[in-house]
C-alpha cells in the first residue's frame, strides 16, 4: 500500500513538472508571436506615417468603408481585427469595436497604442431623441456624455466623473470638416437627410423608453443616444488626441425602437458612409491659418 501511494505521489510530481514545462513553453510561444507581430507592426507603422483611426461598433457600420480600402493589411489584437490601408489617398486604421462602452474603450486604446493615429472618428448609427427627427438624419456630435455614470449619491450630477468634464468636447476642426463633408455628400440629393449638431449621450443600454428618451433630452440637452461614443471620446481625450463622433439615426428611441432599428439600419449606415466618404480624405488636412497682420 505504501509503495502504491509513493508511486502515485511521484506520478503527481511528474505531471506537475510536465504541466509547468508546457506552461513555460506556451508563454515563450506567446511572447515570440507578440514580438514578431510587434516587429511587423513597427515596419508598417512608423512615426512619419500619418494615419486616421476609424471605428464602428457593428459590421454594418464599417462594411462599406472596408470595401473601398486599397492595399489592405489585417492585424488582429485583443480579438479585434484592424484593417489598414489607403482610403482615397488617406491612410486609415479601420476597426469594428463591438457594441458597448467597454468594447469601445478597449478598441480605441489598442488602436492608439499600436497604430498611432493622429486623429480618430467613430461612425455608425444612433437613436434620435427629438420628435421631428427622421430615420437617416445625421448627427455630428459637439459633445459626448456618459449618461449612465451615476455618482448622484455623492452630490454629483448624472454623467459627471471626478476630475473630468461632464460633457466631453469633440474636436472643433473635425466637427467643422464633418459638416462640410455632409454638404458635399448630400448637396445634389433630393429629400436628403437633415444635419444636426449637438450632444450625443452614451450608455450600456438600448433605449426604447419614452420616459428615458425625455430624461436624456432634458438632463443633457442630447440629440441622440447610443452605446459607444462617450467611452471612445473619453479615451481619446485622456490620450490628447482629436476625435469626432458621427451618427445616422436608425430609430427614435421610443417603444418601437428595436423594430425601427432593424428596418432602418442599412439606410442609416449608407448615410453615415456617404458622409465619411467625403470626410476621410480631408480629416488629416491642416487648416491654413491666415496671419491678419501679414494680410493687412
């Protein structure tokens, strides 16, 4: 009996040693693969390459942009595929983040760390909060806010984060370029979408509640609600990078929002794509500043 126990004890130690060796081998393999991908990325991405980061939450929101990319190279990190290529002469890194604020944050920080974009844009669909809005109408965010950040128990307002602005301002230059892109995209279109500038409210909830709709509009003066923009904007802000959030309306955030979303998704994505198609080529261009003293 003692010999059997002794044999079992030796077998257990042997198995542990094998597992330990396997784990060490797996870690070495992961490190080697990471280093190889990092070296490959470093050859592709360098400080001299000026790149625009573009993110959408769903496949439908990036599919049309991806179809227009030239010289595409794919990179996978944190289970996210990034498509790098030229879009009408502008180098972009295009990624599908997944739905929700956590996914948006992870994707945005990964894009910033690995691909070094100079500016970033999040585009896709949202729910409108005003009664006169129509499916397909466009929103260019002036500010974004996390409506489900709730520290009211400590005397703070909804959406307020300690040490940070409650409303996060989008880059004014990108906002101006987005409005110009809208004009270019739809100037010859009969019965085209409307354009509005204002606050977009983000939270991890698909809103289809009239009371919630009314609260978002009155608490934040918000025009639309979605699930990623504020997390994306917050991440860009703390990294010191200019950003914009572009949204096309797929629904009215009311009781029929889910069915409206499915019915209008493709039209909204098409409108978002049309604006982005004109915005991307100009997004990285520097505006020429006129020296008034020299002019005078």
